[in-house]
C-alpha cells in the first residue's frame, strides 16, 4: 500500500499499510485450507510477526476470528501515534505472546492477554528524519525487533532476556553505506525476511539490499542501473525460492536472492497511470505492496493494484517461468501479465476506482477495498499539525469511500474474474484481513461516520456483522493493518494508539476496571467502548427522543414516554455537561410553557429500579436551577399492594414495586385530592414562573452497572409519561380525559452554555490565583448547574500544566501527578444486587470522585465507593490513596511495579485544550469533584459540614475555607508533583 501525505516543517511523513507473517502458533484454532504459504522458521512463531503477516504479504490468516454469535469486548490503549503493524512475539518463558510495535513517536511493548491491553515498555523515537521508514517491521524467532529508520535498521530487544516487562534496548544498528545512496532524502521503505533468515529491504530510490540479522553481511543491487528514476513507496514480498518482488513507479521487478548476491531476474511494465494522479491517488504507479498468490503445485503470481486511471486494474504477473504457450492478454500488454481486470466494486457504470490498500490474498482469491475519497484535498487548510491529516476525514461524507470486491483466478481457464462485490461497505483507510477458519473478511470500516469493525462473508460478500466503535480519531485506523491476533481477537493500530476487539464471556455491565488483587491497585481500562453509543446520537439536534418512530403515534393519544430525551451520561466525554458523574444516567423531559399553555397535568408511572439512588428533579431549563427537593426514591409512596425497595428493611429484589407521580400546574384545584390519593411525596406543583419546566430522572449506580453504550441495565425502564386535561377539577375527571402530548425538548444546551459563560464568582474559583501546589478541596455551592439536589459537592481545581489568561499571561503548572489520601465514609453496597437498605447504619448513600474539566464542565472518569481501591489502617479506618495524572504508560507502569493500594484517576481528555461552541477556549484544568449523596443527618464529616467560600474571596484567603478544617481526613489531602519527583517519593 502507498500513502503519502506531508507534514510541513521538520519532516515529511508517509503512512503505509502493513500486515504480518504467521507461523502456526500451537493451540490456536485454525483451518487447514491448503492455502497457507510455507512457514518461515526465522520469523517469530506467532499469529502476526511482520508487516502483511507473512513473507508472501497476503494479509490473510488460517486462524479463527470473531463471529456473529460472539459478545465482543473493545479495549483501547493510548500508546504512540499511528502504529501501522502490531507484531506478535513468539511465546516467552511464561508461555504468553506479547506485542512489539513501532509508531511515529515510539517503540513499545504491550501485553494483549486478558481483557485489557497493558503497555509494558516504551522507547521514544526522535522526530527527525522520515518516519516512513518505521512503517514495515519484522520480529524474528528470538523476539528481536527490526525497525528501519531512514538509512539504518535498528534491532530492539528486551533489556532482560525473556522478560517482556523489562525495558526496551537497542542491541545493534546497520547503516547503508553512503556509496550506495543516490539522494540525501533516500530512506528504507519496505522490509521482509528471506527464508534463510536474512533481512531484505528496498529504499525509496530503488536500492534493494539483503543483510544478515547480525549485520555482518550485506548485499545490494540498484533498480536504477539503467538510469530510470524509479521510486519505491510500498513494501516488498519474498518467497521460499529466494524471490524478492518490488513494485516501483515504473515497473514490477522480480529479483532473486542466491545466498551470496541479488539478481534482477525479470522486469515487467504495467499501467502506472497519468503523471498527475487523479483525486484520491497519492502518486503514480501502484499503491499496493506486491502480494504473492500460489505455492506448491499451484499457479504462482505476484498481485498488485495498478495505477491506471480512472479505473484501476487488479493485475497478476507470472511469478516464475511464463508458460510456454502463453500469449499476451492484449496488444501492448507485457507478456508476464497473466490477468488485468478492472475494479468496479459491483457498479458497471463506475467512472473511478482507486485502491491504495494492499491486495488481500487467500488461495486463488484476491480482495480489494475502495479508497476513492472524491475531492478530498491532499492538504486540507487546517491549522498546525492537523493541516496534513486528511486521513482524519475519511470516515466523513462526502469523502468516505464505499466498495469491496473479490476476484478469483481459474487455473483451468487461466482467467481472473470478479467473484462478488459489495458496494455498500466502507473500509476507509485500514488494510483488510480474512480468517480461513471463520470464512470472514474483516476491515476497519465506518457507518454514518462512526468507526466500525466490519465482517464480510468471504464466499458471498454479504455483511455478516459489524461492531460499532466510535466517531473520534482515537478509533481511526490511519492506514494500519487489521490483524487476527491471539484468542480470536482483531487488533489494529489507530491514530492515538491501538485497539483490540475480542470475543468475551464477560457480559458484566460494570464499568471496566483493571484491578490487581495482589497490589490492590486499580486503573481505568476499556472505557473507550462506553463512548461508542453516544457517537451514534446527534447531540446538535434541537429535538431528539428515545424512540422517534413511536413518537407521533404516542403523542396523539396522550402517551408521551417516547419524549424522554436520549441518555445523558458522562461515560462519553464531551456530551454530558455540568460536572456529571460517571455512575449516573439521566433523562430530561422539558416543556415550553408558552407554547404548551395551558400546561397539561403530567402523570409518571413505573417501577422502582434496581440501583443505589433514584430521583426526579424539576428544573428551570432556561437557567439550570432546581425547583424544590423533587422526588427522592425512599420518600416516594408505592402503589397499593406494592413495596418501595429504597425504604429501610425492604428487600431490594421485591417484585411488586410500582409507583405513580404527578406534576400539576401551580394552584390546580385537584392538587389536594391528588395528595390525599397518592401521598404527600408523590405530587408536585409546577410554578407558573417556569418558562421551560424540565423534569429529570436520575439513576445512580444500577445493579450490574451500565451497558457499554451508557444505558443502565435492562431492568431499568423509563417511567411512562401521560398528559391529561388541566381544566379538569377532580381526580376522576383528570383520569378520564387524556390529551395530546405537548411539545417536548431535551436539555437546553444553549442555556447551559450561556450559564457556563456567565457563572458567578461565588461558584467559580479563579484558577490563576486560587490554586496552589498543595491540593485543597472546597465545598461547592452548586445551583444553576442542573444539580442533583440530594448531593453535596466538594471540588478541587488542579493546575498540572502552565495555563494562560486572555492576555497570554502565564501561570506555571505545579506538576502533572497529583497524590491524594482521604478516609471514606460507610455506604451501602448494591452493585451485586440483593440485600436491603439500612439508611440509619450508613454515613451516606453513596460517594464518588470524578475527573472533570473546569472550563468545559465535561466529565471524564470516576470511581465510586465500590470501585475505588480502599485499605484499612491499624485503627480500622478505611482510606483511599488516589493518584491523578495523565494516562501515561510510564506513570502507570511505575505504580504497578512500585506501589500498592493506589486508585489511579487519569486526566484523559480533561487536559486537552479545545474550543466550546461559545468560542471559549478550554484550558488544561483537570478538576476533581467528590460527591456525598443523601448524607445521614447524624454524620459529622460530610461536605454539608463545611462552609462555602464567600463571594470575592480569592488568593491565599481561600485556604480558610478548605474542607479539611471541618471534615478532617475525610476531605482529600495531598499535593502536585512532577513525574520525576513522584517516582522519587515512592521508588
């Protein structure tokens, strides 16, 4: 595959497609279909030891992959930029295989075993030179990792032999002698492993080399010997007979490695395309690494996609001897070409076809994906670093390409024909793979701009299933290989790291955490999966409802349940405002009292859910202020012959758990009768002054946690909404007269953004004057931010990095690691289900600690009283040791190896500056919120005991209001540290 896009400034960057080699890993499920190329014993014995998987560069695998019946888990690791190949190792002494990879920014090792990928070691790269040279890599049988870089090949290995957790060290470097180079910017492009254990490579300017793995022998031949200015921009393939196959901008070359030299055995012409490539093409000539088809007694070919425009061809070259009776397939076509078939992706009227991903080969079949990006500019006029990243746009209309096509060679007729085509599947920029055992072709795809894993039936071309991933660039495959790894997993590099999709038996709905029982350390893991659901929702729409199809049918007859808005949940960054909690899902039902005048009477009916906390709050949707105390779970009167499981002593699993709530216009004549019939805590008046009354229902910590899309567990259903005639004066009259539903809205985002921009001083500490190296927590007043009225909040703004005010005055950061300790109150435990509440025996209902951003108010990550790692001191007090910091593998690895009882809370997106819709620039100000929910009045150390900082108090004067003055050790206490200082403290 060939990908060229330029980073202006220090260096020029070209991304390439890469897939790897398999020698059969013992114990892995695979299919013996007779099409597996010969094993190269010098490569790592693994599912994917090199780019394009094997020396034939076929990209296919005999191993079983995920299937439609599987429950798939997704894990994402933020580790380096755009690793193209994830090289799986041979088994280490512990019997496990690990990943070695080269990204634009680093070399890293990772552990893919288990539910979550763990980064084991990182070696940073210099950002000078040409990163193209790191795209194609090889891992040998001794787990030595060969990485090209400009005109050198570097060997990386474990600092401690056999220990995958040890550091990465350089053990040898080979440099191409200057006498063989023809240009200052010449660099190694492709690399492979010969079947006698030598490294073969090709440079951008047509130099082909073979070097022994200990770098004591080297051999060279130039493809420019006849004066042609040939360029190489793809990797190379190798066969067991010493063949080395290189496609250049002008020719297809078949070379021969003899063991003591390189022979240029044959050269063939092909359609290289116009001098100025059409849109979507990134240069002249082939954009695909040569793939080899056929072994043993089969017909043997080299397969490429050519550069012909506007319709590209799939081209087969006879690899060895051309049959004696063979004639050119058309006048003027090189006799070595066995087939040249236009790629139409199933559309006979198609005017343009482009494929830049290397051809996927299995047996006599070959598949290609479309990379026709339409009029996508090569260099979008975007600021700074993003100015050249057009790959980030390839999942968006109108640039997203569509089309997959499979071709098959018939050795009887000696013809290549199209087997099937699917014009509806989009694989924007990743290299596809296939599983012979599962009969599936897999690609990193997109649907409606949401990144997906696509599974395509290899025999029919029909979609078997797809897995939704997400919209953000962290899911963008960025030219990486889609690989079949261990445990039937699919792995791929992405723009910000790597992703793993794996069948799992764990159907738990709990937030994924990486907990180590030996050290009692806990880390956030796998939360990227939770973000995918919100990616499918249009959060810019003025109106959106939980069930749009049912909406109109319901509203016409007074059943308004579909008017609950979509879930707001902080599991997805940048969608839930007002410092949300990760354990909370909430839904809004908002009315416009002007348009809906007179407001109808609203009835809510439902079942008490299985969760820690449940409430209904009434807000002014134009300001965010709460109206009254709302309905609190334990105070709600159940329906006749039903029980309220939130009341002390009532079993939480009771079956009959129905309730009814009423909202009536202020002063309604039936108010008193409704109170008498349904209970004093089940009826609420809507004040006439509310322009947009908004009802919010909240679910905190459902039993079993949340599904991956942020919705609560299946047993939590939203209450039924019904509207009734407000002109009726009796309960009987109300029930007999339903009316059509009024217009309903979700949360008023414009009002919220305005609220953020104009927050009063009493609510907003000054990050420039009120933050210090020592970290203090303060009681937050709340109000005006759609608060949970039964919560009392504590908060601390952090300043790990330098920030700037509007005049660009600098305020230095205090250190990127925050080290905190605090005692924890007693709370009920409900995640496992069962039991009964005993409110008098607990200090509060729930506590959590959440990472947010001060400027944007978005939520990022959180722990609660059941997920944080606690430990007990000699006096029987329970504590949490919280370490907050960047999601830095070095920091996390240090904690794993040197510390115990740590709850690690990453900043994640909280520290990334961006611009809000209001035009305000969000600064790097992670903010930690601590919640005390439904505090027992007898408990003395909650945030309700602390005083609120008065308005206009700033600077060191704010320290007088630090919460620990009232709460003691129950308020977090600690300090900022640089990473170096933190590691020195605990090593």
